[in-house]
């Protein structure tokens, strides 16, 4: 079936450095790719998304890139801050099933 | 501020109890979702309602019964649950069924004794 692979499962970076999380999807018809941030005990929060008609989208310190040919998309966080510490989930909208399939998550820790 | 409101925030119930989870959104969204999330795992889709009609049931056991009374409300009725059903239950909504931008509520943390 359709799946989304996410790497790494854990990531630890120094405050101020950049963090990159990568996802690969299997359904070539997928056309929508959101990223969610989930802090401990809280809801998944949509932080950025991208549709298949663009290759990159940026919102302040976060950006997402999409390579449709390779079926890869990535989240980039620059100038990381302690409040960026959370679990991040990527997802892809599966066209046939019309549902989001999530990656397994990345636990990001920002070290002061 | 959370635009999708879920109640209760916490629920402890025995295996013979009947309870309901409630979800409300006032964003004019026409698609609403129930997810189950276990610790350290991604949300797992259970049900999707589009225009108040059930569109997707991900082979969820019948002890979970969804209901969509109107376009703003979504309920999940629980009966005879098992200990393995203990989890965070998340509601989400989106503009439409094919609009992927889903917004989640804070969830109900459910514990089955």
C-alpha cells in the first residue's frame, strides 16, 4: 500500500544550527504534502505545506522543498531555537484513497 | 488558539461503560476526521465525514461508532472498549474532503481500565 518514510527518527542539533528532516512517498499521484509539529501532550499543529505545482515554499525560519521526480520532500528549519523541540510528522495526501498518510515522525531536540 | 474543540480532555472508563467524545469546529469546514494516536506514533485515521456523510471507515471495530449531527459537530460513541483502545483521540477538520489542510483539536486522552 501507499506509505511515507521519514528520516531521521531522532535529531539533535545545537541552538542556532539548521535541522533537516526528509520524507519519501510511494504514490506518484500524491499532490499535497503537509508538515505537522507536535509538542509533548499537545495536538499536531500544521506548520507548513506544499502542493505539487511548486518546488519550494518558505515561511520565516521554516521551508519545505519538493522533488516530484524523486518523490522526496524535506523540512528545513534554520536558526533553531529551544521551542522548536518537538516531534515533526510529514504526510502525503493519497489521491486514490483521499486520505493523509503520515511518516513515523522525527523527534527534534534543540540543545541550548 | 485551537479552532477545533474537543471534549472531554481526559476520560477514564471501564470496559462495560458507554461514553461519547465530542468535536466542534466553526471554520465552515465540510470534512471532519477522527484519528487515534498511540504514544510515539503518528495519528492513525479512523473515520472521515464529508458533508455530514461517512466517507471513509478504516475498518474500525464496531465498538467505535461515529456520528455527524451537523456540519460543525462530530461525535464518537464508545462502548465495550478494550484496554488496547487507550490512546489520544484526535478530531480534525478541513475545507473539503480533497483539501489536505487538516487542522487538529487538542484531543481526548482516553484510558480504559
